[in-house]
């Protein structure tokens, strides 16, 4: 935390990460640190009880450089130099924690030498300035967030929430990130050229508790028969009513949603394992290899074998 800090740049990721422990997902401890014990936010509030920059970090630690109002005065300040030097030393240590920047926090990472040779982004209004200040960095625009190795950067303001959710997904799994997003009434989002989100994150921006529960059940058991009356009965409703509500909220039938999840898992297993096709089909909930291949051929131009060769581990 540095002087001129933006409140939402701080509060968004702070809220998301705090929810991890609140929901019992993991024992995540959060500390707000910086060169000064208190800072004045750009929005006028004085923020106190800021802890000192820690002397040492652990490999599974996460550091977030929160965006501030970027001015020449701030960049030339002792606080800025101290924070940049600290980040440089942290990145050079053996522990190599994950380091992420929200909005203009990317400038701090850049001045610490952490963006050279890496893909990164920042608030759209500052992309040109970041490119000029750090010509060795590959600054991309029109992205919510970018990860390159252990370095993450985001476009700023509310996009820090999206980045924090993805960090939660990477650390604790997709279902944990979905729980955190739902608790905070936050949709997963994708802008223009950003990579597609996994199907688990699609159609989750609604607020219908019934449909969320059905999606959770399908995710937990990809082999479940969603057209069986007993499945709908689990939610005290009929197949017809469930299908109608599900389609209204997501634009998909329960079966279409299930097939999307199955295909996502199949792609991940083909990319990340040497499992035979028969076992992949079974793990993805298909009743047979033939059913898997029929679904695959409708969605993919390559055969499963060709797909695996095109995505070597």
C-alpha cells in the first residue's frame, strides 16, 4: 500500500481473498503492508495500521501491489523506491512468491525490474505510459488481467476482483472460486481478446439459487442423468420446470451445460495426462467411448489423438 492508493483497487481483491477464510476454503491470512504505517487514499480516506514490509516470504505467499494515483511525485518518492527495492529483493530470493499488480501497481513491478521480457497489462489509460517507461515489457491492452509465470497484472479498478478470483481458482480449485464469486455476487467476466473462461465459469452471472445448486450438482457428478425425474426431484421440482428455469437463466439446457463441462474436462485430461481415451471418457461422465467420440466430433475439428499431439505436455 502506497500513498494515493485507490480504494477499489485495494478493497476488491481484499474482499475476494478474505472470503476464502470466511467460507472455510483455506486458512488464508491477509496482511496490509507498506513503507508507511498509514497512507492517505486518493479518495480522501486515511488508512492506518499498515504493517511493515516483511523481511522474508514463503513460496506459497502472494504479494499484491495495489494501484495508486500515478504522479511524478509518487514515482520519485522514497516510499516508491523502498517498495520497488523490496519487490526486487523478494523476486530475487529463492522462495519466488506469486507477485500480482492491480491497475497502476504494474508501474511498481516495472520499476522493480519484474516486467522485463514478460507479458503484462495495466489500466487502459496508462498502457502507453507503461510501454514507454518499460520498453522491455510486452504490454498488452484490452485485457482484464495477464499472467506470465509468477507475475500477474490487471487492468485496474474492478478487474482486480477478476484477477483475485482466478488466483483463488488456481490455488483452491474452480469450485472454490465459484463459491467466493457467488458469496460476493460477482460474475466471472471476459473482455474481447481475453482467453475463454472454462465452462464452469460460463453462465454463472445469474442470481438464481436453484440454478446455481443444479450447476454445483452437475459439476460434482458429470455422469448424473440430468433428464431423470429423480435428479429434478432432488431440487423439489420437475424436469420440465427445471429445464425452463435453467435455460432462462443460462441460455442452455441442463444437458448442454453438462456436455460443456464434460468436454472441458476431456480437453484438460488430453492436454495434461497420458490417460487412454477409454479412461478419459469414463472420468468425464460418458457412458461409453462411442458416446464420448460422438460428442467430441460435434465440438472439435481434430480427433482426440490429434488434439493431444497439438497440445503436448
